[in-house]
C-alpha cells in the first residue's frame, strides 16, 4: 500500500507516518531525507544531486522521481511507502503516477490532514523542547510537571526552534496553500483523496487514517 500524507507544517504528518510505519510496516519517504541519503551513498544519482546542491541549483522533478523510484525498489519498501512532502504540483503528481505504473505500482490513498490555521499557529509557536533529551513541551498544552524542569531528564534548559514564530509559520502555511492546493483536484478526480481532522487528538487522527486505509 502506498499513500501520500498532505498537510501544512505542524499538522502532525511526521507523527502519523511513524505510527503507520509501526503498524503496517510501511516506510516513510521524506524528500529531504532521500536527498541526503543519496548524497551520502555516493550513487550516480546522489553525485548529480550533490553537484546541484553544491552549486545552489534546484533538484529537478525528473531527478526527484528517479530518486523515489530507486528508493521504493529497495526491499524495506516491499510493504509500501508513505510520501511526505512530495508531490507538490500536478506535474509532479502525474510524473509520480507514471513512474509507479511502470513498476506495477500505484498510489492507493491520498490523505489530507485538514487544519484550522489560526489554531495551528498557536500549536506551533507554543512548542519547545528540552535542550538535553529532546522531550517536547508546549506553553499551553503540555507544560513540565515542575515548572522549568524536564519531566524526563531533570534538565532546566529548554530551546525553541527559531522558525517557530507567528510570521514564519503563517508564511509557511501560505506557501503550502499555494503549492499544494492545485493537486487536490487531481487526486479527488481519481477518487483516492480523503480528508481527516488534523486538529483532533493524535489518537483520533490515527483512528481516522486507519479507517481510510481499511476502506471505511
């Protein structure tokens, strides 16, 4: 089973992908991770990617599709994959379909994690982590049991991502809308697009996604 998770930054795609990996044995394919892995492996495609990145060039759709094709051919993807961050345009979606069809594969489900943007800004800008162990916290939804002390390791040092500020988050949401909105009709016409409530609890979002995968 091959699926695409759609949703803006902070919608919880990464969290849900990890749950699906554990439950169904699928592999999450993040475009950024694949690019870095290809460069590190030094494959012919990886060397081409490195040259592009070193020169400040953009990785073309053709290279990205080839990279995904190489990755899904590996044994650990035998039970399927979860695409996160790709495709972003209709042209990419069409090229992805063509590449998969050549391998006798297809995208089975496209799941859009719908969010309330104002609430999402609040969710993202309030988060912070323990500087020592990485445990996550939130100004409103998950504070340490003892103020200023990590529940897990007892550290008193915390950090926030520099881009977790309202202006940056709103810009990322706007970019997501502009880039991804066009591919929704493409998958809707194919009858494989489903929407889940990305603002629900992690467990409820997981339940909704599982219902989609089980055909309910």
